[in-house]
C-alpha cells in the first residue's frame, strides 16, 4: 500500500492535511473504513456468534504488523503498534 503511494508521488512534496503526511493519511483512511462504535453487549454478542474479528482488530492487527505503519507514525520498537515479534507472511 505505502510503496504504491511512494511510487505515485515521485518527485512531489508530500501533502500535509491536518498535520498528517501522505503515508499517515493512507493509514488513517484505511482505519476510517472500519470505524465503528459497539456497545459492550453488542461486541460480546459479535465475539460469541460471528467468526469475523471486530473492526478494531481488523485495523489494529494488520497495521501493527506493518513496518511502514510504525515508520509513518514513529512508533517505538516494542510498543503495542510496533511489536518486536511481528507476524510476517512474505
């Protein structure tokens, strides 16, 4: 995702919207797609009856394993969003 963003803006200055650069904005846009607000009882029901993760984990899980996210937001190594033992598939 981020490598495509970098390739598309060759030679261009990164934009800054709301204090966030292009890479940060890409991750924020990804997270906003899953933006929800569950009542505790609804989250519990979903966890017990739905095989899919709740929106929070559909965002936090993948991006915490993404080194581009940690670099974009300057997450300290070992922090919750930049774990030392990241899951790596490829």
